[in-house]
C-alpha cells in the first residue's frame, strides 16, 4: 500500500515570495481584471425528479429551487455518461470517453486515471491566471500524477473515489447495509457482495491523507467550510478562481448526521437531499457575499439515480424508461435511458444569466468545458476535437436550441463500455442496444441489439414506453438522419487524437496512511 505522507512542492515558490498564503500554496498578487469566477457543483446519483423546481412532488430542495428562480433551469440537460468516472472525465475535458479514454470507473487499486495527455479545464484556466480548487469526489485516478494536484488544481480537499469504496466507522444508510471498519483484534468482517474491503475510506487535503476512515457524518460540513474558505482566500488574492465541487450526495451510503434523530431515521433520502441543499446554499451565500456579480455558478449531476438502492435512490421524474422496465431491470444509472443521463441543471450569474427562466435547449455536461473556457477568454487546446459546445447563446442570448445531436455512451448495463449506440437527434432518440441495470428487486434486463434501431419521440413519449413503428413515415424519415449522425461522429473520432486510460490494478497503490494499523487508520489532523 502507498503511504502518501507527501507535501505539495512548487518549484521556485520560495524565490517568488508569498504575498498571499493560500491553504498549502502561495500565490503572487495579480490584478484581477474582469475575468469571471466559476463555481461548478456536481451532484452524485441525483435524479432529475429530485429537484423541486423540476418535479412538484419534491419538497426538499429549497435552496436549489431559489437558485432556479434567480437563474436559469435546464430541463433537457444530460450527463456525458451514466456512471461516475466517464461522466467526470467528460466534464473536465469536453470530450466523450471514446476520445479521452475513460469508458468505465476506476477502482481503489487502479494504477492509472484520466490519461495525462488529456487537458483538463483546470489546466486551461490555471494557464489563464486562475486559482483553481477542487472539493469532494475526484474518481479520475489517485496514484502518482493522476492526483488532482497534478491535473490543474492548486488545492484539493476530498475523497479520491466514491465514498462507498472503503469502510468507515459511520457507515450510514446503504442497501444492503455495510458494516463499520474493523478495529484492532476484531475478526474480518462478513462482507456483503456490494460492500467494499476492510481498507478505510481516505480523506485528502492536497497530497496528504488527513483522515482515514472518513467521518461521513461531518463530511458535508467540512466540504462547506473548505469551499467557503477557498472562495474567501481566492478573492483576497486578487485573482479569478475556478472551484469544482464534487458532492458525495446523493450517492450511497447516505450519511447519518451527528444529530441523528427524527426524519433521518424515517426518510433518509429526503433528509440527504436537505443536507445537500443546505451545502449548496452555503456555497451560493458565500459567492453572493464576496463575488456575486462576477461569478458564474453551474449546478448539475453526474448521472441518474442508482435504482438498485431502492428507497435510498432518487426520482427520475417522468422519465420512466417504461419499455425497458417491461423487459426487466432498471432504466436509470448505468443505462442510456433518459433516467440514466437526464440530470438537473441550473445556471446562476446575477446580471448576466436571466432570472426565473426555463430552457428547453438540448445541452450536456460536455458543454461546461467549452463554455467556461470561452467566458474566461482562454483557448481550447488546438490538437483535438471536442463534443461539447459553447452554450453562451443559450445562457445569455436566450437561444432556444443547443445541440442538434447528442450521443449517449454505454455505461455498464449493455454493450461495450463507452461505445456510442444511443443517439439523441432533436426530439428523437434511437437505441441500437438496450439493457436494464440491476433493479431494486435484483433483476437485470437482458442485453438486446436492435438493427434497425428502436426510435422514440420524446416530445410525445417522455417515458420511452412505445417506440415508433418501423414501417411508419415518421420512422422512415428519421432513420437516415440517425444513421448519418452516428457515422459522422465515428468518422470524426477515428480522425481525432484519442487517449487510452490505463485500467491496470495493483493493491500496492491503495491509499493507506498507516499500513501497520487495522484498516489503515490514522488520526484526523
């Protein structure tokens, strides 16, 4: 196991002097100019229907609903994949997994991560004079040069992967329940298949493990504190900033707050939504107090809800994936049904983004990279192709349309990981392969290939219940456009500079602050 008692070292810092001590780093004072700040908040496993502004049945997101009223809400916004690592890789590169190399999740023992020849959003903004910070879940490689501090982030505080990928002393709500970390002289735990190993979950500050196992009950408070400190100190430095927050919510295990009582024991998912909502509200409040008119805040999610977690999973709203449900399995996370990748999305920038506007533009997490780069006055890397678009005209000009075509990569439920076999074309959606992820009842839908593809009209059938008749005039009109769009993107990828992620595993790279102690325990500092 890798003991990671390392200190961040910046060559030449001592010779430059330190006008503004910032966390573990020093920054030279520079003139801010008019460059905007950016705060990107990414929820985990949050359903489209979990946002009260989207779905009237939800009453637990008061701060997010206020954010929607003070900004723009997107109702046709999509994750770039429907599982963790690929979705996050696409957010930070603006490229689909077939280009950036990240087609499935990295493990605790993964040697690699997001390929080093891929340029992250943080690296682009860092070169443009920005202070960059990340709080929360990374899940793009933790070993060596794949750590966030080496991928463009000046400051990092968080967990290197999903918070169910290691034991804790505060295991929270999960299905099936997982036991706490073992303690000294205890026998090995009897682990359920879905529970991770006896190595405790680590919490990093920059390159140091500062707590192992993580106390999940206080994690939201720590994230709020670190995020607000970053904003405050970045503002004091006189330089623009990028803050990327990868929330633990609403992924399981759902935490049990230290004041565990009342609704937490009865409705843990709703209570988790309220805790997440408070956390987002704290970050927004700090932005409003320190940099309100020059900060663009973007809130969205990495994929849809994890249905196999039953009552601990979120709501897909009207996007039921009914055709798949009849075949078996879940049409949510890990699938290319709407419930798997249509996610909540909000944009907020007082004086720039219009208030209380609902946009039906077809947009994606892929668009965050080119939009932020353009607003920062930076340049996209010129040696590769991008799948996202600059959404400025939608955000500021009220343009009704975004993408004409989106491609939804396979994400675990069916087909080869990362392959493009689901095509969104305007209001239509075509499936060349279908399959259901594991559902609450344990069922898994069979993988089925479709040639010609199933095609749904989402304007008429948001639940994806009944595909168009293959002999209908509507189907025959749409099919050639779908085929041409798919041929076009595959040709473009073949001509592009693409990357390959290293998915090699080695137990020795497992984060461990003290290999001599049970579960790698170390004291919080």
